[in-house]
């Protein structure tokens, strides 16, 4: 667990680049029971006038906050997490570049998210730290995927 005394507002506490491929979308759909075809069907995404198959918003949100779970080494330290979805994350098909007999071992991401976690506020009395997440898509001129992504962490 990070020591609150060693933190300063504005500190970047972690960064990560996260790759997402179509197999990740399938796994997330199974876990969440969100089988909306815009998350797996190119034809449906096209009919919906989307830029292609898109990642689930909650998947992007969960992948981003996992950075904080690892930073604290305690998932129960997160006492609140809020954000707004602000950009789609199209996930290109990449199965032509790997062994189709092993669809869940695809090392090629169809989308990438860059996540930066920065200390936004510190309450030394309650030992609650607000961590602000910046989640961007480098394939879309660094469009902000999540806006006002804030995580309250009890240290």
C-alpha cells in the first residue's frame, strides 16, 4: 500500500499501454453477458454507422482502473470510481496475423489505450486520495476515451 506521506498532488503514480483484441471482446462479452453485436460483428457495426467493431465501454473502464488496483495492491482500497465515456474504441481485426487455431493467444492488439494515473487530491485527515486517470486512444489522435475518470482510494 502506498504511503500517503510520500504522495504529492500532481505526481504521476503509474502509466500503462493496454492492447485490446477481438478475443478480449469475446471474453468480456461472456463475463458481462453483453452480447451486443456491435462488439463482435463488422456488419452490425457498419449498419449502426460505427467506425467498426467497438470495445465495451465498461471493458475500457475496467482495464483503466486495474492500474490503480495494482498500485495499491489491494482492490478493496478503491472506494469510488466514476467516469464519463467520451470516445469509441474501434478494435480492428488482427486474426490474419496469427495462428487462427489459437484465437485467445493473439499478441496483436486491434486497439490500444494509453493510461496515466496522477494524484489529483490528497485528504490527509481521512487518508483518501483522488487519482485522476487519463485514458486515450493513440490511433485516434489521442482522443480521450474516458473523461473525468476519478478514483477515490482509501490508503
